[in-house]
C-alpha cells in the first residue's frame, strides 16, 4: 500500500473560482481558509516552484508533513513494498504503424 498527499494549489482562474465558492458557501470560515493556504504558499494561493508546489513551505506545511508521516507509520503505509510481477507481460514487436507516410 502507498499513501501520498499534495498541498492544495489554486493556479490561474481556479483561485478566483475557489474564492468565490468559499465566500459564498462558508462566509465565516473563508478568510481563515484563504489565509492558511497563503501561509503554506509564501503569501500566494499557488506556487509553481518545483519541490515546493506539491508540499508547500513554512511551519504549517512542515507540521502537515510530519503528521502525514506519523499517520503512514501508524497504519503501515510506509513499510509495505509491492513486488511487481512481469511474468504475464507479453511483448509484441512491430505493432506500431509507420506514421511517416
């Protein structure tokens, strides 16, 4: 088994849609949620920097990462190794058609 997580990103037009939705559906919680997202994204709602965009940065992002790691250990999601079996794999040669013309 395997577990992974990705920190919420709100790129491009998605951020406007999300802000509109959360303000409409959860008006009392909207600013807190938006500010939390900004706290793990260096003040922005999205980050495109490789290595930061999936995990976030800062104290809250580290706390989430640690909580996730503890939860994976607790539920043995970090120790199970899957061995792939390729005995049923068959290779077919020359099946790709010539696309050059």
